[in-house]
C-alpha cells in the first residue's frame, strides 16, 4: 500500500524555546521527517527563537546534531539534512522583555501561514502572546501552539486560558496532547464510526468494562523537579488518559470536524462522576536490585508523589451507566505497553455447556508498541473429539497488514504540527475541555492531599502495587497483563 503525501502550504514556524529539549528531540526531528517525506514545502521556514546568543549558522549546526542524535535518520534522509537546515533561521529573543522582537518581526512573512510554537514554561505563554500582537507579528490567521501542563488545577488553567484568550481567538490556539496524534488513537475513531459492526454494541448493554493502560518502563528522566510537583494524575491522567477515555465514550459526532468532535468529548468529561478514595490506588516505585528509587530519582527523600495511578471512573449517562472505566498508568513498570481494552459482557446463555466456559470477547486497541487491534473471539478447536471451545484473537497488527505504510506513518508530533499548518484543530484540546478535566481531577487530588495519602510502594520492573489488583478483585475482574 502506498501512502499519499499532501504537501502543506508554505509557512513560517517560529519555535520559542527553539534550543530546548522538546525542540531538539521532537519538534525539529519531526519536521525533518516531514521534509524528507515531501510534505514540507521548500519555501517554508522555521525560526528558532531563544535566549542564547547564536548565529543562524550555529543554530543550524546545533539542530543538525540533534536531528542526527534523536531523529532515527536513515541513510537516504541524511543526504537531505543540509537542504532542510537551509530552511532554518535563528533569533535571539527575550520573551519577557523587548530585545529581539523587532528582528523577529522583520523576518516573519505576513503573506504566509505563520505559526508560533510556545515550547517554553507555561508561565511565559502570556508574555509571548502579548508581544506577538504588540510587535504586530501575529495576523488574524496566525496560530499558536502550546504544550501541557495547562495549569496544575482548575484555577491555574483558567488563568492560563484567560492570558491566551486576551490575545488570540480560541480558533487560533492549538493545545497539543500528543496522544491525540498517535496513529492508533485516530484509528479508534475510524473503527467506531467507520464500521457498522461496533457501534450497536458500544454501550452498557453489551460492554462489561473498559481498561485503559499506559505503562512505561522509563522513570522521570531529567524532569524530576517538574514531575515531583505533578505526579501521574496531573502528568498523564488529566490529559492523555482522559483524551483516550473521551474518544471511547463520546457520542458519534455529526461530522468529523473540530468542534463537533470536541463538543462530544466535553460532554463525556462533564458526565464523569466522583471517584471514591477506595477506587484509587497511588503507587511509587522503589528500587529493585541496584535500581534507584523514585525518591532518589527526584532527589526528594520525603516525596509522596505518585509515579503510578489506577482508578475506577464512572460516566454518568445513559450509554455508560454501570460500566466502569479502569484507568492505569505508571513509570518504571515491567513493559512499555499502552492499550485500550473493551471487554464485552458474557453470553446471556451458552448452548455449549460441556465445552468449556465461554470467555468475554475483548477488543484490544494497542497504542504502542506493535500498533494494531485484536478481537478475541471464541471458536471451535479444530479437529475431532466433539465441540471444544477456544478463544483466539483476530489479529490486525498494522505492521503486518499494512507493511511499509504503517512503518512510515508520521509520529504524533509530526502529524500534529502539520495539522497546525493546515488549520485543523480536531486533534487539539479546546480550553473548555482542559478546564472540565481539571474540574474532575481537582477534588480527587484535594482529597488525597487532605488526608496525607501515602502512595503504595511497588518494585521497579513490576506491574505496579499489589493494591491495584485488589481494586479489580473487589469487582470480580482482572487487569490485563502488561505485555
Ligand atoms: C508526557 C509525559 O506527556 O508523555 C511523560 O509528561 C510521559 O511523563 C510521556 O513519559 C509519554 O509519552 P509516550 O508518547 O512516550 O507514551
């Protein structure tokens, strides 16, 4: 199968924080891959803007090194690196002062799409937004791109949204949740709304429960200071897992357009019920063998921040009444494995009483690694000896069924940046969604802070704390293996 590449319109992309970690590891290597794929036009330009004193040539050299290091560059692509770097420029800028802005204003072309990526601390978003207008760099068609964390609670997220709304319309603000850019996450919508098979079963009558797992093997890396004030709830659940939950639970939007989709997601978040203390397990990893503990990693010997969280969420509406959504995420677990599992109800009656117990059908949507889907179905074990039932997966591992198309798919950042240039907000979070998500998480976090909740210890390389299993045992269910 051949993938179709549609080039985007020429653009100027300004990356504030252009020398930072995200720019070097994700944004610029991603843009380079789009360049190699023929999606980035030759007259597009990327301007790095940061505090360091650098010439454009020095910046290009720095980014060239970063792309070679983080970009998974193949032999053929390496030949194109210089042509890509030729489209880069650099401006030394003070985002809290006025230095550098005149220079930036002189470089940005008003007749092209211009997009401004705020790859900086959220406390600087308002300053940059204001100056983009003050220096008349922004046009009514400009886009700004911002990254999480969008606040750490409802109040701070409202302030952040207000500081952006004072300068830009909601239709110009692209809040990235990179999970929405993942190939399989979009496939979730294709599966639900592109097939007649699933939607009639997609409700409390046929679905027993849903499990959403994002398991990581990595720890907090060099981000200990940020992570320790955040924890798994703020870092992963409030955004990435919440977005996955929304896509599974939302009503079919009338059209695949940004506001139709986001309106439906918002209704789901607003329908989330309270989570009781016994429906949550917080965990923190301890070192196994010579591995470091979480507290050593974040250099805080008294930290009570969770590096693992699982909880049972309820969506209080007609479709999902009584169907628990179990969410689980954690760092330093045994495998990197993210999946959504839709576990269907047992048969109302089995005619094969002596042939083994009928198992639940499970539709598992694998986000990473080995993107794809499996559907566990019951069949007859082949061969003589009467009717013996076994369960096997209908397996659609994308790399197997789609070949190179699956391998060449753009990663989340690449796709989302191209969507910014195309002006498509479908896969970006709207301000009201972010605020609604905090409205749900705030009381949960406040409750455990008020009772000085101590996270349960789990061993590095395990599946998480033992109490996570109790959460399921109580309901007569089981977590799927993290594999
Ligand atoms: C980020 C979190 O948003 O997502 C990180 O801040 C986490 O803590 C990362 O590791 C996971 O992303 P991915 O794409 O590797 O699953």
